C-alpha cells in the first residue's frame, strides 16, 4: 500500500496562498530560497479539494475526531470522545454522551446528556467552523500524502498543530437536523469545551 502513496514536504503558504482551484485564476508564486515549489501532482490535488463528499479524521494533541462531509450542502458531522456535533449552515447541534473534558466544572452539562443542544455557529476563528472546513488544513499543510487517485489522504499542519486524514471520497453522506422532539435550545452551551477544534 505504501508504494502507492506519494508524500510531499511543502511550505504551508504554497497551498494556502499559491494554489487556487482550477478556473479561479491561480497565481504564480515566485521561487524563494529554501521553499520547495509544488509539483503538478500537488497542484492537481489542491484543485480537487472540496469537490467530493468524504470521511475525515482530525488529531490534535491527544484529541481525535472522525467525521463525514456532504460536499453538496457543506453539512458535516463529527464524533469525538463523548460527543457528536452536526453543522448545517448556520446551525450546530451537539449531543453529549459524557461530560466534555474541558468543562468549566464537573457536572456542568449533566442535564444535557443524551439530548441534542441547538446553538448558532459561534463567532471567532475555531478551525471546525471555518468556511473551508475540513479542507482548510490541506491548503496549509506542511507535509502531504496523496492516495492512488492523486487526492489528499493525510496532511500535517504546524499551526495549529494537527494531522488530518481524508478517505472514502464520493461516499454517500446525508447530514440532517435531529428531530425537534429530541432537541433543546441553546442555554449557555460552550462549544469550546469540546476541544481545540471548537
């Protein structure tokens, strides 16, 4: 399997600022001392980012989440240690099965366990709520692995430090809002307590 995966070590700015999807007026970045220019393989992979639904995994420190994104709608769902989060446009739904590791005090969310909490997408720069999530890390990667079809399969990012894996491109994904009967409205729920991505 490893014979079919290509790894690239690149400067993060190359994908973040030097490459844009095909048809969007890609600009050339002049070579700089010590900076490796992207190969045609990387340019093609970057142009394909966000064109297909997929599964993804994000590891930050000792935290790991796994998710799926429906590229047609931009809706995604992620599962972490003790929680599931769904994003549908401006709405976020969180279901806790355990007290978040970063709660302000023990039992802070005891009344929420097992129910969906509806909140608005928070303001700020949380990685999970950026417009290009979960593809943004690939655009700012320090190292990149491509799969046999030339798509991003694993990337590492230095700031913020994370490893993101992508798989099952083209998988059928449908992320919907939970039933209203199982949902309660925001009552000072703090998404940041779930982990570094939020």
